[in-house]
C-alpha cells in the first residue's frame, strides 16, 4: 500500500516539474518551523515564563528607573524567544504562491515551445505543458493557505503570551 502512495506522489511531482520539487522543499521547511513553534509554545514556553516571572519577583524593589529597565530587558528577551522563526515562516508563506507562479511561467514556456516546434497543432503535447503550468500554481496556493492559517494561529499565540507576561511583571510591590 505504501509503495503505491510513493509512486503516486512521485508521478505527481514529476508532472509538476522542478518547481514543484522546490515548492515541496519549501513546504517541508515551513511546516518544520511551524511545528517547532507549536512545540515551543506547548512545552518550553511555560518554563521561560516561570523563569522571567521568578527573576522579576526576586527583585527587592520594582519601582525605580533601574527596575523598569530590567523589566523592559526581561520582556524584550522573552519577546525575542516568542517571535523566533515567525518572520521566516511569514516569508516562506509569501514565497509559496510566487513559486507557484514560477511554475506557471515555466509550464507555459513549455507550451509555447511545443507550439513553435509543432506549429500549434499537437494538443496532446501542449496538454503536458499546461499540466506542468497548473499543478505548481495549485500546490503553491494550497501551501500558502495552509501556512497562512498556521502563521496566523502562531502570531495570535505569540501576541497573547507577550501580553500575559507583560501583565505578570507588575511593579506594585
């Protein structure tokens, strides 16, 4: 059963041309980074929050100018941890449809090449180029949409956690 799946996948990738392989690599990298961020928020972030809050609560005073600078540093470092890879994920999401468009262009070049060689009368040969043009477009759009939803979800979590941490570091003591 699994051999049939891989054969089908390889046939699909070959129909889409080299650009589809590039989109596949990009999607793999993008989703690896997305899963890394999900893992971070699910497991590692709680420890980071505890560490930052403990560092702040361990201070003897929290109202001076120095204390406010320490608070800003703690929040800035936490924000840096929260937002790791999010700009890269956003960039990869934006690249997906552009690579799909590149696949469209290369497929249409193939169609025009067939038209030039055959004089435009061989519909079967042109169909291969049209297929090579539409598959990467579809793949790029599907990849971008899936990445867009995941990126939006991660951005919301990041914003929520930044606000939570900021609310926890009070200077009322």
